[in-house]
């Protein structure tokens, strides 16, 4: 099937490459000439495992363009542009609306595609997209019975390809049965798992077939916010109990396992630590609170999850302070800058906020991340931190290290060597990924999250 995707961010690019791999004829549109040129030359513009190899493998079944004109004849047009958060928590729909306007400006009269909204958008946005397209068609005197659908995306950065090819479910909101049928055809290879698994992107163990969940438009839009709010609440819940575990002498990892094995709860998203960040949880929890505000309906659980998450970040600083007594004048090394491993994304990243708090408190802050340092330099040119090119360099002369992003390489460090170069052997493990026993044996003061 001919499919056009507007937007080449995490969702657009991963979806585009996956659908091309599954045999569709895909056109990926982005206004940014630099991104399109790079993609045409086989260079993937985001740090995401497996995408580069997939781009090489699919070759000519995907086209890249800066002009929607080149993809307007597709049967399915997916909008996968960014939906940033405004200052008041509302969602900025300017990119979605611009895409809808452009579709309405050039859609030919005799061509009736399904316009699918993949971006995370507030309730009612699919209808708004429909009316913007209709308005622009009307201006041209064109009649066209195109369709709209809401197809929220649940992929996680770092494992975006796995999540796209092996989802738990595909959610589809629409008003007409025919739309469900057309879009089922788009996802058929995934729904039936009938494709050859790409090298290095295998299905998770015990993976079955994904469900195809068909709903009305508002339900599909709300499902995305409900899913992300639930996960954010789940992580904040375990972080809240981590604080209590420290006080009563329990270990939160044991508690997480003990509750997670109850199938009604599940073991996922129960890793206590420095809290959640990224492009979705912070933005979507704020956005759903704003929706509640518009309807004069409070969402105290979501609100509490946000507050617990803020406290969790500050909690890392409190742990450093209780170990060092005074923050001012001490050198603190932050391990990790990305909001989670496997990505160079710094959006609402806990280490960045922690670095800012420490700087404000008068610490000398040094940072290291295996992939996100250039992004950090570009996005935070005024942040007065020192960049180290290895963990060893980071640690040299430090009074404490704070591990905030659980990059795999941090699990196999030479702590003898690191310890010998530090001024003070203190480690705050903000992701509970190091061995307390090993570090204490090597003379470190080790402080985890919710551990005893
Ligand atoms: C999330 C959702 O998982 C995904 O379904 C949605 O489409 C987009 O938002 P993502 O932000 O990529 O995906 O990452 P995720 O792996 O869910 O982690 C989000 C944050 O929570 C990270 O900062 C991570 O470090 C933190 N986290 C996650 C925890 O602190 N503990 C956990 O147990 C899991």
C-alpha cells in the first residue's frame, strides 16, 4: 500500500522504515532539508538501535522528500509531527495543524485517503484535523470524502523498532468501519507476525500476536494519555515506596519483585531510581492535567505522580548532601545525561535538572555520557559544567559520583581504578545498577535508592 508519513522524528522515522520493511511503498516527508538530505544519503538522524541497518536494508522502498506534494497520492497519510508542551501544560498543535492545512491545500478531489494521527494529541484533535482539512478543501471549492483515524504510538526510545514490530496492541480510533479495515491491511504483517524478523531486532521471548483494538476517536486519543499516566504513576509509586523502604530497612528491589509477580500488577516499570523523564511522560502527564482543568475535573493521582517525580530528582541531591555534608565547593561527577539509556534525547532529562540544582548550590559539576554529550553542549551552551570523555576522566579528583542514566557500560567499570583517582569515594547510584557489596568492599560509600 502507498503510505505517506509527515514528520521524521522517533515515531515518524521508525514507523516509516518499519512499514517500508514490511512491504509498503512509503514516502517520508519532513520540512527540514538537512534531515531529508541525510536520510537520502542513508544517514539516520536520531540515535536509535537498528534504524541505520534497516534503512540500508529497505533501500528504494522508501522515498524522502520535503514536499507533501510527493506523497499526497497515498492511500494512508500519517501525521507524526511533534506536539510540544506549552508553558501552561496545554499541547501545542501548531505542527499538526500545519500538516492538516497542507493536506487540505493540495488533496485532489478524486482521491480519498485515510489521514491517520499518530502524534500524541489532546482529545478532539482528530476531529479538529478533519475540520481543518475540510476548511482548506472548501476554500478551493473541492469536495472530498476523506477519512480520519487516531492511531496512538506506544514505542519507547532505545527499543523503538522492537516496540513497532512487536507491539502488545495496535489501537485504532475511527468513525467508519472501512477505516478499521484499511488500516488493518497496513498493519497485517505485524498483526499476523508474518514478516521475517530483521537481524538484531528479534521478538521478545514468549511474544504472541498483538491485539487490534478498535475504538471511537476520543477513546483512542485518551488511551495514549491513560497509558502514559498509568506508567508514570507506577514508577512514581515505586519511588514513593523506595523512600519508605530506606526508612524501615527494606530493599525496594525485593519489594518490586514481590508485588510485580502478582499478574494484576506486573513487573514492568517498577525500577526505582532518579525518576522519569523524556519526551512523553512529563509532557503527557502535564497535558492530561490541563485537559482535566478544561473540564473542571481534577486528576489527583497524576498530579501526585508529577510531585513524587520532582522529589525523586531532588532526592539525589539530598543523598549527595548527606554524604558530603556541604555541596558548595565540592566536585561532583554525573554519570549519564540522556533521560534513559539507548538514546541521546535530553528532553526533561533527570541528570540535566540534577546538574542545574548542584550548580545552583555551588558545586563544580562534571558530566559524562556515552552518546548525549554533543547534544548537551548544543542545547545547554550556558550550563557551566565540565565535559569528561570517559568515566575515569570524570571521576578524577571528584568528591562524589552520581549515576543517573543506567547505560550498560556503567555496569562493568574498573572501580579500583576509578576509586584511586577520586578525592572522596562516594557513589550515589540513582538507578540501583551497581553492586553495593563490591563498591563497599573497595572502600566506597555506596548510596542506592530504596536499598538498605
Ligand atoms: C514512554 C512509554 O513507555 C511509551 O509507551 C510511550 O510511547 C512514550 O513514552 P519512553 O519515554 O521512550 O517511552 O521511555 P520509557 O522506557 O517508558 O522510560 C521513561 C522514563 O521512565 C525514563 O526516564 C526511564 O528511566 C524511567 N523509568 C522507566 C524508571 O524510572 N523506572 C522504570 O521502571 C521504567
